[in-house]
């Protein structure tokens, strides 16, 4: 989601969410961090979101190195599910596969809601204003206000459905069922468009910054930085693809750290620049619940004296953001259906998920299931709720990968590794600790949903998958 998430969840990370702090995981660390925060709800990072991004980049660098070692032990391309199945066994592979389904689904739900918000903004640019009932999620924990501060919907549930978010997922599902070949050139072009949109925003916004909006810089202290990092982590999803290329490097031990860290540095510099500009354009508290904070900030400023040039900047950023999000949605929806397919092929899920369409030669059933699993919640829930599910799923997967590196160091010390994390077990241990720290910054309701998801997965495994997998006959 590199380049796409920055257009969507950064507003929630900056402004936080308005709910009671009892929804946090009740640990002594979080109790200390959240004590005496400036808000009655989940504390936002405010302008200090830049520090949150640096923290997340550091954690991703640690995990990326662990991911690279695990991937270099298996001479095939694949996902974390493939690597763990080949190295750590069936149960761990099931857990991480089930977790990846949540990660991919949560990621695409979040991006689809952000995509819908940008579609609505594009319609507004064209002078079209559809009813809020059909362009807003049914659940809005922060409510919904217009640009004048008037309530459209008060916090909670209301009658409505986010049709644009629902439709974009189903349309891409049809495309995937009919078959699409992932093109490196097309993907690079989409990434380029996202980067151009980011650079256009940074360049244009730098002329309209009000430094007074950066004060106070850390309105909610380190608790805001931590929870902001827990939310903004979503924007770094996708960096780990760099860590799977160990077999393609001439000198993996040298090239892998350089590639991973260089990628994270470039992304972090761009993200920090966006954060600095955005928090210098509009008050940070005004971004609560905003799924399109960048373009909405441009919209607000374009209507002010001297802000007319931003009217066209907003259009360019909108187009770049929409195309970039389409690319991310397509890639991750494809990835999710392939996880269903792989787990079915290994006997862990019913055979229907690995059946190939006789005409299109694609796993049509798993693709449609993945489509509806993403599309329906996208129409019902807000971006903050969905981003939390993606974040906790991703962080948990990273914990398992890091623990896997430690376990395999002791279990199979002589096994060939194209890349080995330097420093012994220090980096994997730090990766586990920092991932858990970021997970602790997520609300308790997200933990509850996550544990329910895991319990459902384990029930399915022990009552169905374990008895039908390829290893069942050997037990």
C-alpha cells in the first residue's frame, strides 16, 4: 500500500478518534502512555505524525531484514504463508495464512473506503453532490460533518451504505475473474503516478503553509506518536516485497539491507514531507474521520482568497491518488484470492477455493469470495476501524516472521540462507518487541476482533483442515 495509504489514513493518525480510552488494551505501559492525554478519546499524533512515520520505518526495517532471511531459505517465490509452510510446519502456516487473509482484506477495505472518498471529492470538483446516505459508511464512530461544521450524521450507526467502495471492489473482482496478468511496467507506471501526485501536493502546499499550526508539535505526547504510528503503519504495507528478492541479488548479504533501508528512507522522506505540509495547511483536529484528508485540505484552501491555483492541483492529486489506489486494490485483491487458493491446494480449505475456471483459467470461486469479503464491510465501516484490522493483522504476521527466524536459527542452523540478518538474534528480537509495542497502541476492540478471527481460524483448522491436509495421512 506504499503511496496509497498516505492519501487515506493519515488524517485518522493525525487527529485520532473520539472514543473512551477504556477501549485500549489495558497494559501498564499503555496505562502510563495514555494517562493525562489531551483528548477524551484515542489520541492523535498531531504534527508529530512525522515522528510516528520515522518510528514505523525503523520497525519495518527490522522486520524487512527478518523477512529477507526467511524468504532466502526457500528457492521459490511466494508469500509469508509459503515460507512458513516450508520451514515452520502446517499449524504455523495455517495461522499466518489465516492472518494474511485478514491483512489483505483489511488493507483493501481501507483503500476502497479511501478510494470512495476520493471519488466523492472528484464528483464535488465536477459540481455533483450525491446523497450522503449512499456515499457514507453505515458506521461512523466520529460522525460526519460538512465543511461548515454542521452534523450530517452523529456518531454511531445510521442508515446508509458506501456504494462507491462496494462497487470498486466488485468491478475489480470481475476483472480478476476474467484474468489479468500482472505487468511490471504497468505497476511501475502506477507507482510513478502515485509519486507524482505526492510531489505535486508537496510542491504546491509548501506555498500555503502556516507554521503556527505546528504548535504544539506533540499535543498528546508520546502516546499520540505511538497510536499515530499504529494507525499509519498501514501506509508501509507492501515494502516487504523488496525483502523477497534475495535470490536475484549478486551479493544478498550486502544488497538486501541496502535495498530495504533505501526503500524505507525514500518512502519516509516523502511521507514526512506530506505530513509536514498537511499539518501546516489545516488544523490537525479538523481531520477526524477524514478518509481523504489531502484532497479535502486542498479543497478547503482553494476556496480562500489566493487559493484558486489549488483548485487544479486538487484535480491532479485526485487523479494520481485514484489511479494509485486502483493499482493497490488490484494487486492486493489478487494476493488475497491466491492465499485462499494456496491454502485450498494444500488441503487446508475446501477444494472449491482451488478450482480453476474452465474458460478464464483463474481461481474464480476464491476470487469471488475474496471480493465479497472485502466489498460488504467496505460499504458498512469507517476507514479507522478497517485500518486497525489491517494493521493488527500485518503486525502479527511480522511478529510470526521474526519469531520464525529465531526458531529456525536454533532448529536448522546449517540450512542454506541466501541472506542472514546481521547481529545474531538482536534484530529479530527487537522486531518482535517493536511490533508488539505498535500493536499495543491499537484499541482493545480491535484486539477482540482479531482474537475472534484467530479463534475461528483455529476451530476450522482443528475440526476440518488438520484432517484433510496433505500431511493428514502421516499423522
